[in-house]
C-alpha cells in the first residue's frame, strides 16, 4: 500500500514537470526557428482566429508607441500585420477544428528598426511565391487574390518567408522612425 502511494506521488511529480516544460517552450526556440539577435524581443501567442485581431493589433500598437514610432510607419505596420494575421486565421488551419490553430508574433526591436515575425504550424504556404497582381488592369479583368500580400510588400521595407519543418515563418521589417 505504501509503495502504491509513493508511485502515485512520483507519477504526479513527473506529470507536473512535463506540464511545466510544455508551457515554457516557445516555438522560436526550436532548432531552425532561432531568430537574429536584437536589442529587445517581445513574443505573444494568439489563437489564429479573427476574433483576436483587435488584441493582435493592440499588442503591436502598444509596443510601437513605447518605442515612439512615427504615425505613418505605425499605420503601415498595423495594416501589414492585420493582413498577415487574417491570412493565417483564414487559411493556415483550414479544415481543422476551430480554436486549435495558434500564431506566435515576435516583435524584435533593434535601433530604429523592427521585425514583425509571424510563426504558425498550419499548412505550408509561401505568400511571396505568388506573382504580384496586375494593378494596372481594370478591376473586372484582374485575377482574384494577392492584393494583400502585394500591399504588405509595398508597405514594409523587407518581407521574408521560410518554411522550417512544420513551421511557416513570415518576417516583415520596417524602419519605424
């Protein structure tokens, strides 16, 4: 009987230790997902769902305000993050149960520059692989899709994508002052 109680106690301690490991691990810490060094890094996890868009944008705007970002740059970054987040929310976890998809957002401040990185483990998709839309042709002659990514590329100073194992990693950079 005493042996059974000791076994139960050990199992409970092991489970608690495993749960602590799960909670503290960021996907940015996995091999291949390491990000470049920066002066300041802030990472937040969000459900990949439109209902969290307000929280995502508030997170960005609050941090940009702390760093005294210019209004024009803040607007460009907010619009770009909105487009990128909505794309993940709508397409990365398509066909999966609602509320199961996550997106991690990393803000990396270095001098007057910030990198905004979105990381998700949804379906593989390189948004930069698609050809830019023909914005000069008449609207009813244009192909559907691609305007949001085009807008991101025009609004940000740099946009990079890579797939690492199961991870989509989209990084958008901008000088904010």
